[in-house]
C-alpha cells in the first residue's frame, strides 16, 4: 500500500474553494474521491480516510469556505439546541453550489469521468456530501455520510427519482453519537428509501467519530462502486 502525504493547498478559480491533493498523485488517475471535513476542523483531518484507496485514485481534501478560527473551518454555521441543530441555510446553499462547481472542474482538469467521482465526509462534511449528491446526482457516482445527516432544508432541491436512479450512498453512524444522535441516520435511511436511492446503512458502537470498522466498511463500499 502506498504511503500518502498531503500536498500544498490550492484554490479552484471557478468555485473559490481551497483544497489539497493527496500525494503522490496518480500517474493516470482513473477515479476521484473528494473528502469533506466537519465543522471547526480542516481538510487535513480527512487524510486518514484516504488510507487504503487504490493508487489510481485522485484524493481531494476540500476546505470549507467559512473561517471559524486558526485552522478551523466550516461549510456553514450551526447552533446545537435542545430541539436539534439550527443552521444558516444561505451558507449551506452557497457551499453546496461551490462544491457542485468544484466537482465539475476537478474531473475535467484531471481527465476523470463523473461516473468515477465520489464525494464523502465526516459530520458536516457528510451533510454537504449528501446535499450535493441528492441535488446534483450527475456530478458524482456516489456519496458517503459518516456521522452526519441529510439536511431537511434541501428537500425543494432534491433531484427526481429518475435522475437519482444510478446514485449510490453509504451512511455510517455511531449508535452513541451525542452530537448528531443516531436517529438522524435512521431518518436519512428512510428518506433515501423514499427517493429510491441505492444505499447502505451501517451502525457502530461509537460516539461522534469514525471508527476503524466504519473506515473499513466505507473503503469496501467505495471499492465496490468500481
């Protein structure tokens, strides 16, 4: 297995989003995996999820556009209340549109088919991954939601069943998650069933995080998309 390192930060001129590429770069990349971090973190936190991908995979670590502090970024602001998370929907929509633009530019720049591109993330990164995939399914072949949820706010933008027909999804969640309770995973599972999206739901005896088992299951799912 190739040992990966994080390349320098660069900015996409179309979307305005910054990202790093895992090194070494594939000589002839055949697949693309875009990974998104959670709120208050940064792109480097997702590097570990790339361990185990095939050498012909271009791995992109994207950075959220909102700066919360030194090396702390987000895709949108969120407040956790007794009645559930409250988001700034305008920020979430801006990030969704920017990611769709990035997903258009990256495959074009590296000669990778959209059908070989997947987006996945942890927590808020998973939220954005689902949002992008369900509203712009032509941009990706699959999406991964790791300890995240699907925003109810995207409902008016969700694509038709016909457009969603070839999409594949991975939902992994901790049964003891205190930040985003596991009920969010069950809600997402039910919604994806309703939309006719082919997906897998995996629950783990952990809190809000990514366990070794979740990582391994995600890689198996990702490899199965090939």
